[in-house]
């Protein structure tokens, strides 16, 4: 059985065009995707739960994302959760959780 440790699969729509940066000879594409789910609360009211997810893609998949993905496109991403901390230009410490993608599937046109 394939190891399922730290494995994430999400289907959602891009919230913005990919932002691409070079780190030496490696390309990194970053963007966010939105996922939504609906359920009924205890009062029987329909509730929509919307979540935003930070996505990072490296290497040749980053080139694919840069060339083909745009805001609103629907994608399926598979990868692992990565937690990292960084410091802003003002010295403020921040943290972020993102999905580091190892597989990408473009699902359809934007709606």
C-alpha cells in the first residue's frame, strides 16, 4: 500500500494567477485555491464552509502552472503539507502552511 503519511489531495479553483519566481536554476510557482463544502447546521440551515489553501509547485510543474493556469481555473493538486516560518522585511515573524505539490491535474475552464 502506498504510504499515506502527510498526503493531501485538493480540488478547487485558483484565487489568483500563479506567481512565479526563480531560485537559482529552480522555478517556483505559488498561488491559492479555494474549496467549498456545504452542510446543515443544528438548526437545519444550509451553511457553506469556504477554505483557502496556499499552493507551491517547483520545477517543470511550475512551468506548466505558469503557462496554463489562470485565476478561476479548476485544478486537482496532490502533495504534502509543509509548515514554515519566515521573517518579514520589518522583522515580524510569520508562519504559513502550504501544500507542496508533486502532481497537478487541470480539470476544466474557469466558470
